[in-house]
């Protein structure tokens, strides 16, 4: 099975967040499958834009409910954004190959959702009104 195949076990219990996660999976998959440098760059930049929007959504939610793991989660977001910028710079200067993007995107998407976002599961289910 493709590592970037959306599965229900990735759901965190909030329609907005889950929808954004699904969209990130799709963009990551398209980026990995692209073969043209210009297309990879375009898709990766789109992926980056959606990641930033998604992080803002999560961060707004966490602040809204006074999530106790907010600062740790924010730090994880900032580290990933820094890494995405590094990957983007390498891609732009043609120093990065698709396999490196694939490894980064697969590990990032899965690890962040499974290790960080699922910690929000209980709080998200308790605050379904956040949409």
C-alpha cells in the first residue's frame, strides 16, 4: 500500500483538520509522482502553502481551547516549516531529487499526523464546534 494513501486511522476527529490532512496527502502524492522539475517545484510550493494554512488552523484551535501541548506542537510546526524551506531551496536550485522529496514528505506527513496531531484527538472531539 502506498504510504500516502489516506486511511481512517489518520482521522483526528475534526472535519476541518481531517479534510486538510486528506488534501495534504493528495498534494504530497502528486508531488512525489511528478517527474518534471517545474511541476515538482510548483506542486511542492502548493504543498508548502497548504501546510502553512493547515498549521494556522491547528494553532488557532489549540489556542482557542487552551491546549496544554500547544507550545510543543507549535515548536514541531516551526521545525517542519524550516525544513520545508530548506527542501524548497534545494529543489529550486535543482540540488534535490524526487526520492529525497518522497522520503521527506512521507515521513513528515505520517509522523506529524500520527505522533503530534493524534494527541489532539480527545480535545478535537470535545470541541467539534470548531470549524
